[in-house]
C-alpha cells in the first residue's frame, strides 16, 4: 500500500510538472531548444523602434531587446537568434497571449490592468506623458481646455488625456480627445492643425518633433508616470527571471547607459535626462 501511494504521488507530481512546463514555464525551455527569441517591436515609434532613412529597423528598444537576448544566450551557453516581429498598440498583448512572440519591447507602460493578462519585467525605462504643440501657441495645460488633442486609440495616453481635460474642467473632454490608429497619424493631425496638440509619452513626442526642428514644443509638466516594462508571457518565472537578470547586468556594467545615451543623451536629437535607476537585486 505504501509503494502504491508513493506511486500515485509521483504520478500526480509528474502530471503537475507537465502542466507547468506546457502552460506556465515553457518559454525558457522553448528558446533554449530552438535558439530563437521572437521579439515584438514597434516600427514607427521614434526613437524607440522605427525604420530610418536607410530602411533599417533601429531604436532604443531595438538595442535593449537585442542586448537582453544576447545575455540570455550567454546564460544558456549559446548564441540566440532574434526574430523581430512588428507590433502596434493593439497587438502587443494579444501576440504574447497567443504565443506569437516571447517578449514585447514596445514602450509598454506596466499597468495593473495589463498585469492580469501578461507579465512584465522590471521597469527598464521611465517616461511620462506630455502635450506637443506648435511652438509659441500654448504655455500651460489649461490652454488646451476646449481644444482638440490627438492621441492613440486604446492606449493609456488616450485615457490620461481625457482625464486631464476633465480635471481642468473641460465639459467635452471625451469628444475633444481625437483617437488615431498610430503615432504618424497623430502627428499628421497636429501638422495639419486638425488638433491643437498631441499627447503621449514625452520621448515619442520628442522623436517626432525632431523631424521639424524648432517648429514644435512640449507644453507643461508631466501629468502621468509611464514606467515601461518588457511584456512577457503570463506565469513564466524562469523566462521572466532571465530577462530581469539581463537588464540588471546591463545596468551594472554600464551597457544600459551606453545604449541610453546613444538615443537619449545630451548629444542626440531626443535628449531626455535619466531620472531613475534600474531596480537591482542583491
């Protein structure tokens, strides 16, 4: 009887283990076996991830993702291949939940609502939301009450912009935030004076403003905190740890700041001083 019970217990543990591998911890093993990491990236988010004039897919997020994958390969004792997958605001989460990608490095704010569906790495970038307008037209947030503001559909930026106008007393706040499918469309609306301002994360606004130097400016202070995390499959701790260790090691040896200064340093078009430190574990 004792052996029988032991056998039942072992069988149960084996079944539970299989369930964990298949549904909650498969990514690390899959990557280790296949040698490929499917990385989701934006493709029109300047300077995070975009195609430059030479049609090269470049940017801060691109470099961060490549380095994270390189270091995970080092942990595994092999060189991993990066397969880049185009994402937009609507597919960042669905591509993770469907298994289409293994990680989403796509200027994604870590929010509790999103954490119900996917997991996140530690914060790897710290931003906040502002409003971009044509230079000299506005000086403060209150100036946008009753004006049209563009934002991207289905994003935290859209919600934050509506809440800002409501807070400032705009009775038509929801109607005055005009939603567009992507960043280029938001910027085009501002260029064509269809809206008075465009609101999203400040580094994205800096990237597009650099297309026409001196013509646009950021108005007012930050009105939200936007901590970016790398989106990851839900309940996959081995893969999440591998990504977190890579980010922390990049910070420790100076690689992170080298990448940061390449895109956001004082000698760039997108200067954005570093305000926070990466979370470090002893």
